[in-house]
C-alpha cells in the first residue's frame, strides 16, 4: 500500500474533533526496486486565519543509500 493522504485532528474546547492539517500526495515516482515514493505533496494547515496551502516537491530520491536490504529482514537474528 501507499499512503496518499493523512489528516491530523485535535480535540477542541467543545470536546469535538477539529481538523488541524491534511497532507495529500499528488505525484509519485517508481524507484528501481519497484517501490513507489511520493515526490509531490500538498500540505493544508487549517489556521485560525484560514487555510494555507503549500506544495512540497522532492527530487533526486534514493532509497536506503549504502544500506544492505538484509538489515531490514525481520527474520534475521
């Protein structure tokens, strides 16, 4: 699976959930090991003055640079 959106909530003074921020992946890149990574995301904090929408873009992505996949093996002792 690939996380494409996450939301952050808090309990406000009225004891109800209030959305604080949402982040949504809007662009992806397939890596050489067939993993998909988000390369562009929109971040929307809900401020008291209104919503502020920003875009995060990532480039030159590398996965586990100089690390062996063996260290991530849960069966290794």
